[in-house]
């Protein structure tokens, strides 16, 4: 899974454009409920099941891609 895929997921669930690899999900207005949508989409796209704690520790597309790679 690449960073562009995660950026697209962030854009879709946050309904916004202009997301970069280092954009913080929570600073963009995301919350724990929307984060579950991101985690579900990441699991569908990559097969990696990440926890909410993983997401808290890696709230940017680039950091989340690294977590996904480590989970596979």
C-alpha cells in the first residue's frame, strides 16, 4: 500500500482535498469515529488490521503506510 492510497482514503473520509503525506488526521478535523472508517478502508486495501492505538501513533498518511508495512 502506498502513501497515495492512504491520502485518497483520508480525502474520502474527511471530504477534503489538499492532504499531503505529512498531514495530521486529527489536525484536519478527524475524530475517533472517522478514524475507524480509515482503519476499515486500510484493512480492505492492504489486508493489514491496525488498531486505533496504531492510528494514534501514526496519524499521517506516511506514518500509517509504515505501520501497514510493519503489520504485513
